[in-house]
C-alpha cells in the first residue's frame, strides 16, 4: 500500500514537472487573472532577448502582469 502511494507521487511529480519545463530564450508572462503567455525570442541575440522581454514585462504591468526570460 505504501509503495503504491510513493509510486503514484513519483509519477505525478514527473508528469507535472515535464509540463512546466521552460525553454531557454523564451519570455514567459503571467497575469493576475491567471492567464499566461509566452514569446519565442530564440531568434534574437541574448541582449535583444533581455531587452525585448523587459519591454514585454513593462507592457504586461499595465494588465497586472510580469514577464521573465528563461536564460
């Protein structure tokens, strides 16, 4: 019984973590409403990715949101 519970927890943890893996070069935004968006900036050089994601975060703040770049 205890082995089954542990096994289920391990499987659920693996499933949940695989769904939330973030990719490098992608700007992830979340909003107070619970909405989430992401912007693929992988085609830009690193500094442009940072600048673009910062600008997206500025725009998102008008909607009670913020953005972060996965480096």
